[in-house]
């Protein structure tokens, strides 16, 4: 018989296929559960169990699925016939199992790598589809095949179809491994590609920047971030935000103001918070009005300004400032990457680092005296571990350690940036730390690699070159291509470039041997190398 513990009144013990106990939140709950436990014991002893009754116990968490399978034949037969799992479905556990399986399969990728983050995003998409359509994970094979067929009819790219079904297959495999479902994986043997469709051969051509572009982009990196003084920056409002509060003020609202206008009157007129009103005054859009001091009245002559002056300021501001714009002052420390993009640009160009290698670069891996930059395994102050093999960008197999020399211009910029960051209390373990530029750094956490290309596209637009959205082919990663191609064209040995680039396979380095455009007569180099003085004199 089930019994209630004498020492702990909230604990109930009972016996099915083995001795079991359960601790309830309250004594009243324990008494209620005692009745259920006695019923389960009777059903187990008499073998007179009913499947619907067992399923109710499982649903109310009176008993685990595994215990139900081991104790009650009716439910055990149901699980076997319908290939059900022996454990309750736990989506978080499935996702965690998937993550571990992917890391084990790659042998070098960790949870912080960009590739792994992308895989986890695909897995979450697959899980959301299952939650919506088959929350019990009993998805038929033919349904998955029809889903892929529908994607094909919708002109979804073949690669996207493949990635979706691969994620689905791996999610279901994780559920089977966790014994949440039984039987074979329904996502196996799903046909993705149409019969006769050929796989596109990868294009190994690297998009390098023309030399004239680089010469204009280098100084422009500094022009994008103000190095010397604060300047007002005009920021475009998003379309959804519409017009500014200032542009919406009607003439009759101005006429309704009292003869002496206080801050409170302006706040009510604009319907803004005090800090927003302060911004309007600081940016020169509204006249400055002194705030209240102590017990001063808001209508005191010292805390008000004439109505005519306010009207004049508002009219002038509405004429000079577009309706969907507002001014914002930001120092270099408060722009994207805290004004460090010029340094990141030069690391990519003169050292050829990958995007992830740049953002994970700590200060102690930079030897300014020897002019050496080390790329190797990093352990952050938060205990997160990253290595160059964590990301295989553009399908490049990489080495785990390498040293790269630095040009003097880069060394000088490193020194200047280190001094500036320490002055503004922004110096951290990483050279490019994470965190909102308008607040403190997120200590011990690197910035995301995407921020590099976002700023690179802004630089291209700033200089008038086509961005990716405008049909251009260049990204921040193009700087790495320029580095490798530049060394090879300057006559550097292929093996040396391979080591600097961190390529495990020299064939990857060979892809950087770009052909010189036909409009450059490369044969002139032979003439200058082998010109004979005898021929020249004739």
C-alpha cells in the first residue's frame, strides 16, 4: 500500500515495478496524491490498467513515461505499436542535444562560432515548425516530403531546402536519442533535389578591392569618425517613426501659449519627456530656458522666456530641419565600435585576419615592440573559449596558431587607440569589446563579427562605391583577399602566404592567385626585367 512519510508529510511512497516516492508541495497535495498512488498500485498488482487512465496520470505528471511503460502493459503495447518515446517531450533538451551533436560532429566548432549560431537558428526554425504542426513529434515521412515539394514549387533555393531538411533530420535524431520518440527517423531518405538538377560548382574567385579604392578608403575611415571635436550629426528617422514632434506643432498651438513660456509649457506643447526637451534645447532647436531651482516657481521670470521668442525659434527650426530628421551629437567614443573601425580596417588589410579573428583579438596577443600579431586560442575573462578553428569562413580549413607581422602605421595606430581607450575608461580585455557605444563596455565579451561588414558597407557608401545592396561584390572579408593577393603579386612565396593566412591546405591559398586584368600589359614587366642594353642602343 502507498504510504505517507511520518517525518516528511509531503512525501508519498508507493511501489510499481520498483519502489517509488514523490514529494509534493504541500501536505494537502500529498494526501490527494496518496489516493492516486494507491490506485496505481492496485492497477499494477491486478494488471487491470486502462491506457486512457495511464495517459492521464502521465499528463498530470503523477508518473513518468518510463515508469508507465515498465508497469502497465496496455500503455507499453500502445508505445510499441505507435513507436512512441518513453520520455516526455522537452524542446529545450532536444535543442541542447542537437547543439552537442553538432559540436561533436565538427570536432572544432564551439557554441560561440558564427557557423554554430547559424545552425542553431536553423534548428529553432525546425522546432517551431514541429511545435506548430506536430507537437507530439509524430510527423509522417510523407508530410516532410510534401513540405520539401512545396518549397520547390515556391522556388525556394535548393540549398535552403537541403539545410531545412538536414536540420529537421538532426532535430528528430536528437529526440530519438533522448527517447522522446521511437522508431526510424521520418526525415531520412527525403529527396530534396529535383531529378537531373546539377549542383552549382563553387566559385573560388575572391573579390579584391582595386588599388585606387583602397587609397581612398584608408583616409576615409578616419573621416567617418570625428577625431578632433564634437560635431552635430544629422540622423535619419526610420519611416515608421514618422515626423518629429517639432514639425507637428500647429500655428494655433503656438498662439495658445502664455506670454511667458516655461519648460513645463514646452513639454506639454511637444508632449515629450524632460530629457527629450533638454536635447531639443542642446541641439539649438528651441531656446534655452532655465530649469527650476529648489522651491522656485516654474512661472518665475528667471525660469521663463517670451512667447514671441519661442515662436520665432520654432519657425526657424521647422524651416531649417527636415520633417523626418533630428540632430544628434556623438563623440568618437559613442559611435559604432567606439570609433575603432579605422584600426579594424587596417588589421584586415595589412594582416589579413578573418572577421572572427579580429573581434576575438585580445590586447595581450599584440606585441607592439616586435611588431607581431598572434592568432591563436583565446580564453575570455568569462571563461568562453575560442580558437581560429571555431569558424571555417568561406569553407577554408584553418590552422590553430600563426604570427603575422605589422606595418609601422598599424603599430602607431594601435598605440594611439590604446591610449585613447584608457583615457575614456573603455580599455578592456578585447580590442573590440561588445556593449552599447553609448554606455560602458560589456567587459570580457567580444563584439560580433557582423559589425565589421556593417561599418565596411557604410564606408563604401560614404566614398560613393557600390555596396552589397546596390549590387556590389565587396565585403569586409575582401580586405583579407587583398592582403593575400597583394603579397603574391609582390613576389612573396606561396608557402609563406599560406602560413600568414592560416590555410591548412595550400590549394586554398592558390585560389588567391588572381589573373591581372587584360588592360594592364603585364608583358612590360618582362621588358623592364630582361631589356638588353644592346637592343636599346640600336
